[in-house]
C-alpha cells in the first residue's frame, strides 16, 4: 500500500505552493494541525518527499504519459469550444444540394447526408460529449467517494449492507442498465448526465472504501480521534482528502467511460433525439454511408472519439501508475514509450479483494 | 476455507436478492402505468381497475414483490409485449447461440492472449513488448464498436470477403455452425474486445512468476528454457486469467450487445437491443436478471476457482 500522506508541508517540500492545489490531502491535513504536528503521526512513516511514490502535481507534470493525455484533452477542448467561433458553418438548415460532398472545396471534411459540414458538426458534437464526460466524472466521484468513505468508516453491519447494495449495481452490467433507463425516459444531456452519474459511482465507491479501511487504523486518525475529532471531521478532514489519489484516477476513467457510453448509446439509436449532435450519432449515420464510399462521414468522428477516450484513459492509467500501482498491478518497469499495461479496470470488479490474502 | 465459502455464498445470495429488488424497482419506475401501456389511452377507469385486479397490480408493493419472485422461481419471466411470447421461451431460443458466440470468442481470445502475454513477459522491456502493450492499450481503450467498424470497412467494403450482416432465418445452433463464414466477424470482434485484458493479465503474472525463486531453481537445474516456460511459467500465469474469466462477464455482455446489433446476430444482445428500442420491458428485465445472476455466479466461481487452483491462497475468516 502507498505510504500515507500524513506529514504537513514542511521545509523538505521544495514547492509547497504547487503541491497544494493537486495534493489536497497534503494541504488539508497540514492545515488542520498546528505547526510541527508532523511528529504526531510522522513517527516511523516515511516523510521525505523522495520516498513518497504519491501522485503530486510535480510528478504528474513530469510524467510524459499523463501530460500527453492532458495535451490531447486541451487540444480537444480548444477544437470543440473555441474553434467553432472561428470556423462558422450553417448547422441548422438542410441543404440537399450539398449532401455527401467529398472533402475539399468549401468543406474541409466534406458534408453529411443533410449537407451539413462534417468538421463543424464534429466540433459541436464534441461539446456535448466533453460536457457530459466532465459532469459525470465529478458527480459520480463525489457520490462514490462520500458513500465509500462513510461505509468504510462506520464498518460493521452498516458497511455490509451498503456494500451489498454496491455489489448489486455492479452485478448488472452498467451498459444494460443504461439501455433500460434510456429506453424508459426521453433523454437530453442533463438526464443522461444524471443517469450515468447514478450508474457509475459504485466503482469509485469500492476503491475509496478500501482506501479508507486501510487509513482508518493509521496513527494520524487515532491522533485526531484522541483529540476529540467528531466523525464528520474525521471523514471530511482526515480520511477523504487522503483518498484523493484514488479518485483522481477513477475520475479520469469516468470521463472516458462516459464519453464512450454516450457514443455507444447514440450508436445504438437510443441517444437523445436529433437536434442533439454527438460523435456516436454521427458514426451511426456514417456507417450506413460507409457502404456508399462516404468514408469522410465515418473516420473523422471515429478518430476524435478514439483519441479523446484514449487520452483520458492514458491520464487515468498514468495516475494509477504514479500512485504506485498498489492494487495488484503489474510490476513497475522502465518505460521506453510510456506504455504500460492497464490495471484498473478489472481490479475494481474483484468482489472480495479485501478479504483475500496470500498466506 | 469452508467458513469463507459459506460467507461468500451468503453474500452472493444477498446480491442476487438485490438484483431481484433492482429489476422490481425498474418495473415500477417505468413512467405511466402498465394498464395504460397495455390497454391504450382510451381505456375506461373500470377496465383499468379490472386489469389491475386480474394482474395483481392493486396489491401493496411488497405482496407484488412476493408474487414476482414466486413467478421467477417458476421460470415465469412474463410475456413480451412485442412478440406475445413468454420471455423465457425467447431467451431459451437465444441462449445456446450466445453460448456458441461468446464461447468461441472467449476461447479465441485466450488462445491469442495468453501466449502473447507470456511472450511479452519474456521480451519484457524490449521494443516488441512495448509495441504489443501499446496495441493492446489502444484496442482496450477504444470503443467496442470501433474494431467492428474498421473490420467491416476493410473486410466487407474494401475486399468483399465476408457479408457484414448475419443471414436471417437461422434458428438452430447447427444452422449457426453450418454458416460459419457469417460467424467469423462477430467472433473476431468480440475476441478483440477481450484479448487485451487476458494478455495483459497473463503478461503481468508471468513477469511475477519469472522473477520468482522457483524459476531460478528450475533454470539452475538446467531445464531447457522451453520447458521452463511451458511447464512452470505458463501454468502459474494461467491462474489470474482463470479468475478474470469470471470477472469479465459484464464487459463481454456489454460488448455482445453492440456486436450483435452491428452484425445482426440473433442472440440475447440483439433481442435486448430491439426490446430497448421497442420499450419491451419484460424482455429487458428478464435479460437483466439473467445477466445479473450469471455475473454473481461467475464472480463466485472465480473466487472459488482461485482458492482451489492455488493452495497457497488462504482466506481470512474475519
């Protein structure tokens, strides 16, 4: 397991300001104790910056994989939100004279079956995908983290019941539940965000709970408790900030999953109705036209979708690696091309990870 | 181990009960009443009351739940609105076909994934390993339908080797196998979706095995490298892959829905997808239940298999 981030920012920390933004655990915990409080919990735990394999803004910044993902996401954000201000195209009226024009001329990536510019539609379609991804990641992380932390902290029968609820949701593939709920209600971006958030928190919850279970017997928690800290304070000031590492990983995977889920939903024809544009919808229309040779209607949306999903997975994977791959991941190795095996997906599915031990 | 098993089975039963409650809630979360959906908008209040009494919809929810569970235990999953057939019949027709499809694709994924993963472990840190790891990462992270689309574009549109659509009218497993050319694309697409996970699990566990002391002993005895790999590394690396088989069921099912929808494969996934488009709730919920129970059982079997296959594993009784 990762070394606990218990020591407050001290002189050993070369860039305390930079650390504090990302490493909220460090910041909050440091602020919650009097100066020199590190002695309380620092004890035999490694406190030196070099010994910590944690996820900090600095280690993140120097990680090529993580940063390559971040740059791709930046480019996508500019492409979707700023580029449409410059590349203005008519997206509302149907013009069948221009239908299925190949790339070139006035339309860089050609037009689709309604004569709409493919590039402009890509940009606008990406807006909804990215808005959805970020909203779902934030919402599901908040729900999952609070639920998991409460469950882990209270323990006992309450924990058992709460975790069986989580197991139940995990037992049914998210995609199946998503399709069912999607067929029940009329969808728009807001309802999809709500549905996906409600479906994707259990994974976060499991990981945060496991982390809280290992944290709650640590010295700094005992110290805080002995000083009379109430449960709520323990939870929000001491335990949850220390699980920050875990949920930054799950959040980046959640963005990728949400973008993908929306595209799959639209691809299967169960997405929001027509004026709503997203990459999955464009793909579905494009597939029918693939056989007519209109390749420009398929490959561009496929490309941006795959690149975006890959970028977020890349960030999540890199963060997971930075944390130290404590969840039974592959052994660490020298990286030449910055590629490592994925390790997170199946681990969160292990129903009894915390009950099994090697003798 | 015994105590652990009892506890584990107890948990599985609790979760299956939870899945029952979940599907029951989903039935009642459907907007509008069932009577209106079946009888239409012009139904009189008297007819609706009659309908509700006949189908027990006027009883309190907990009594309805008991009836629901009772029906399920007797294999009654309700009637499909679209097909006017019992859901259990529809599922029984399609499950064997899915067993063929998912079984073949999983076997294919294992045949490719495990040796490649072990090969990667042997070439650990070399260019080959990195290239393969990058390929797997791309395949794993890319949307499930991407591979399907690219394969269709290549194999069907470009070279006209295979038909992208499964021919209609196939009912039996025998007919399915007789038309093996149509099976190729769905099986390959599903295998691609799962092979990345298998190979990376095999790889990381083989790396751990290769670093273990007993391998050094075996090598010191002078055993040829070929035997070291096939007799010792392979066997011990298969262990996590076995458990992954049980755990990856939800992913496989999710991929199957998309693949079956794309290739028009007459299985549960296609049934589910069409039911979702047509708001055919009995089918949706019946399928959900089957998949949920299968997942729980799969997880349970994976856990047990892990303990049986590796005697070193001890389960904490706490």
